């Protein structure tokens, strides 16, 4: 425990110092959550904490239950259980396979789990992340492997119809090779490929990406469909974010 507490902050600090960036406001930084529970009216974000940090799990209501975007970092997260409140979890849509977004999957063994093309080995813990920062954090905090019993990689551009709701699934490689974004109604769920920061958006430090150089091209793909709000994996829910993403891509 002591070693973890010492080395993880050092690894994150090193990643932040040596990461490349876009310059100015868009220089990569590690995000801070804007709240433990974010109520967007039709979607709720729960900050699922774990050892060394946490990430947002987005709870989307459906006709007879819920769909989750990502599963959080904790194996048993009371905050997620409280938000789900006994409703059936029909599916978990993973934005990527880093442990801080997948470690909560064992809570939902009956849910259909989706991920982007080629992301299966990372989700199951069969390979390590490509980015140095993500690789170090996984080695320290990743924990045992878990293979979801119901798992499928979507086709790029596929529409996932789940219990009365439609999710447009987009392959956005870069943060991981099989990274994903999901568009639901007017919300773009982007995981860590791009995060919101109030009046602008930013990447996270480059050493947490498999391939930082392709992020602009990947993020541009989510602009091919309409949406306005951005719900990311670590900062929160941001209204009127589309113009900020357009500016990010143009840089």
C-alpha cells in the first residue's frame, strides 16, 4: 500500500511533465472530477472511486432498466449500486479497456458488455496498455483479470439498440487502439479520448495514450453526427461542448 501511494503520484507527475500537448489552454492535464454525482436530467454521472483515483460511470435510463457507460474503478461501488437502485443493468458500453473504467464489471455479470474493435484483449487483461503512464498505473493498481461472460466488439458506426434506447457507437482509436465514443440523444460519451474543462476541451497527458498523434482525427469522427453535451471519463458533463470539440479538432 505504501509503495503504491508513493509511486502512483510520481508516475502521474512524470506523465504530465513529459507529455506532449496542443499548447495554450489545451495543454494536457490530469482532470479533476466536478462532483461525485452529476445530474444531467436524463443521465446521471457517478464518480466511482477506487484505490489511487476513480472515473465516471454514466447511468442512462431505459424502458425497463439502465445502460451504463463504463463500469468504474471499484469492484463493489456503493455509489453505482445506489444510483442503479435495483434496476436491471441491460448493458455496459465501455469507452476503453483501462482498468479504471473496467474494474467494476464483475458487479454486472448478466449485462451485455460492448467495446470498440480490437479492444477485447485489453478489457480481459490479456495485454497491457500501450501508453507508458497507463501501463505503470495498470501494473500498480490493475488487479486480477476479468473476462465478461457476455462481450461483443461493435462495428464502427453501428447503432446499438438496447431496451428502447439507441446508442451510435464510434471507433475512436488513440487513447487505446479500440477506444470508443457513444452518442445518445444529444450526449457524446467520450471516455478519456477527450475531456471537458468548462469553456474548452483537452486531451489527458500523452503518455496515457497508445497513439497521441491520431487523437485529432479520431475525435473529428464524433462530429459527423449531431450532439451538444459531452460526458467524459474524468472531468464531468459539459453543456454546449460541440463548438469546443470543433475548436480542439481544428488545432
